[in-house]
C-alpha cells in the first residue's frame, strides 16, 4: 500500500493485507463497513471498487474477470503497464504457437489434398478452380501456409481413386448373386454418352445398393448393335454377365431394337440360324464384331410408360373431346405465366412477392414437373392470381378455367403419386409395379364419377394402362416379385388365383432352398458316372425330396397368411426371402441412371479445361459411387 495510507485501521488492513491484494489495490476511502480501493492493474484508467472490510470476494471477482492470470507484483505504474503488455504479448504468442501446433498435427498437405479431391468429385467442380487465385488464398489462409494441389496432382489422385473404386465395386459384386442394371443415353453439347448403373439387395439388411458402372462417350452413328456391344462389354468388364436378372431401359426405339435382336429370351428360329452362321464366320477368321451378343431380358421403365400415357393418350383424348377449347385456353394462360417467370426476373419477383413462394416453372419435359407447376398456380387465391396476371400482363383466368385447372389437379393426383413411387430408388422394387398400377386404375375410376371435365380423359388413360402394361400383368416374374413383397403378398390377386400362385411360389422356392439342398443336388448331378445306377433314372421320388417339398409348401402358406408389411418379416421365411432377392432386385424405372446424368453438364462446358472422355467418365463414376466406396481419402 502507498505511504499516504499507512494509518488505516486494522480492519481495513485485514481486508486487503494479503500479498495478492496488497500489490494490486490501493486504499482510497473508508465507508463504514466497506472501503474504497483503486485497482493498480487498470491504470492509467482509474477504476474504484467497493469491498467489505472483512471480505475480499469483490476484489477476487474483479481480478478473475478483468485480469485473469496477472499475479506479478508491479513496482511502479510504468513497470506495471510494461509488464502487462509483455504478458499479453506472451499469451498471444503462446496461443499462436498452440494453434499452429494443432493445425500441423491435424492438417497435413496430404489431408488437404484429399479434402480438395473430395470437394472436386462430390460437387462435380471444375478442375479450373484449382488455378484460381482466390481459391489458393483461401486454402493457404485456412491451413496456415499449406497450399492447394495443382492439376497434375489432381489427375494422379483421380487415376488412383478410380482404380481403387473399380476394385472395390468388383469385390462387392463378386459376392452378390442377383443384380439388375439400368442403361440410358444422354446427349448435350453435340456429345453423346452411354450410362449404366448396377443395383442389388443386401442379403442381411435387405437394403438396396447401387453403383455406377459406365459413363462412356459414344462417337459416330449410334445404332442398336453399338448399344448392345456397350451393354455386353460393361457386363463382362465387371464379371456380372451371368448375374444380371434384367436390364431396365426406357421405351426409346434404339433400346427396343437392341433387346429384340439380342435378348436371351428371344424364341425366334432365325436366331438359332444366325448363331450357327456366326460360328462359321468365327472359324473362318471373320472380324470379332460380327459375333452374336447375348443380353439379359429387358424391363421397360414403368415411369416412362406412364409418362407416355399422359403425353400420348391423355392429350389425344383432350384434343378430341368437348373440353378441347377450354383446355387450350386455360393451359395457354398457364404457359404464359411460366414463360414470364422463366425469362424475366421481374416476373419471378412478382410471383414470390404475391404468392409468398417460389413459383415452380417446368424447365424439363416431364409431366409430373408440369403437374406440380399447375398445382402451385391453383394454390393461389383468386385475389393473388388476379394480381399476378395483372403484374405479368397475362389475361386473367375465367371462373370456368380455374374450375378446369382445379379439377385437373384433383383428378390426376393419383397419377402424379404413382410416378413419384416409380422414380424412388431405395424402396422401389419390381413387386411394387402391379399393385401401383391396379390402385391407380381404381383411384382414377373413383375420380371419374365426380369429374365434370375429365371423364373421357380418365377413360382413355385407364384403357391405355391396360394396353401398355398388358405384358407386365402377364409376366410370371412380376407376379412372383409382387407376391414375395410383404406389403402386398397375395392380397392384390383374385381369390380364385391365389392357390395357383402358392403352388408356383412353392415350385420356385424348392429350386433355391437356402439350406444348400440345391447346391448339393447340382454337385451330385455333375459328378462322374461310376455305375449304372448313376446313369439311369428310375423315376422314383426320394423321401428326402418329398419332405423338402412339404416343408417348402408349409413355409409358403405361413408367409401368405401373415399380415406383416415390413421386409424384416422375410427373415422368418428364408425361402421366400431368396425369391424376393431374385425377383425384386429388378428396378421398375431408369431413374438411377438419369440421376447419373443429373450433374453431367457441370463438366462439359467450355470452362472445364476440355477434359478427355476418360477423365470425364472417371469423375462421374467417382461422384456416383462416393457413398458406396470410401475412396476420396487416403
């Protein structure tokens, strides 16, 4: 304490007489039970504090809150200020050194390269971003001196990542018994690409898994034999040609021609003649491309079939019906609003301001997108829609036109819902198609009774569904797939057909007994003939086989009588589970391969450093398979 306050009372000294408080506070005045002191560490700013004569809690709180860690004794004001500055500088240096040490341990140059590689692949970024000064400064600032990798390093990592990804995908597929592939062709910027994805169901979790197999450039004229060769080459490259149950494609003419010529289930006699002719040409040394290719059976895309029904049969019914003028009048105004909102920013701003929402503008040729856009317009109130038409200078809707559009949204909601089901990937199986189509017909017929404008259109759609899905309704594979889906079982079938379906399921299940009975029989049939008993078949059924068949039929009946809708219940029926894996591996639509194309344009523009076709394919496959294979980090 200062000399001026040597005569303070004993109580006062007892409050601030400890070593810590004696050197940090100076006595100033007495206030009865309390005293006024000045903090020496707050100089040159004068900071007076009140504290009890018998307690130092206020002083301690002040030191902890304002001067945490300051324990040194100041000798003078200048010395205190210099020591305080040196202490702050020392703490700053320690924190900076600690931060650098943490960064050096957590972030290495290899780790930064992996993160950048992950950023480029998963977000489909341009390689050009690595050369941008702002990106380089960002990496250097965030990593305390580490730098962004160059393009050469990135190309090397792409090569390494692609090789590792391919090996891991092939390893996974080698243990899978049934797979399904999807194929499609995408064209943009005068370049065409062939895409193919592969799908299977996990044996234990019954979850669907997916992988991209190809995103190859197609050059020259695209013919059906070129496409067939691509499909065959991809299947062979991944060793799945004998595992593919079906290949799902759209209804375009190239793929129809491909599978008409090369599908394995073709029964025409000309194919047999062509086979022998090709054998002779091979023996004579003809070119390899003349050899006959064998492809798996084809499954038509269900969502594409429904969209064809809308674009062809629906529009034909509307254009020829009594509501033709009303339909064109209402839709012309709707398209005028979309056009203004799509091409003029003021139009979209007006829609957001009036409707308090982003107006959906259909920029792709898909009916369900157009349906959602009409649904958005119909959701506006009469006042909001009138104001929007006035702002966009579009003729206002008449009451009958609005009633027409509202009925359009109501009547065709089941159709839009069915399309959403088919375009799902994780929970969509071939067994979903027949119940969905049957339910769609029932829902449309229910809407038809109350429809004022679309009665004829609904009739046309229902008739088109019967025609276009006729092959599916007659497919044994589709029926088995539906019956082995617990959500449906045999509830969708007529009662007179269920007994026959149970017999079919039992027959199929007995051929793929999970208890390896089939494998044992197969190995015995392929064994060497050692005696006459091994050669001749006496036509008798062994008791073991009879017992097995009785067990299969009993299991099928218990499954059919069950009520559970979750896939988990298949764990209690191993034979039915095997049937489910075989027949429901097939997807009902080509939505996965279309998603493979969804971010393609980001690497085909002129800013993408003119990637070669090989690297373009590798980036796309790495992006699609990033969730399946952990390949983006070392």
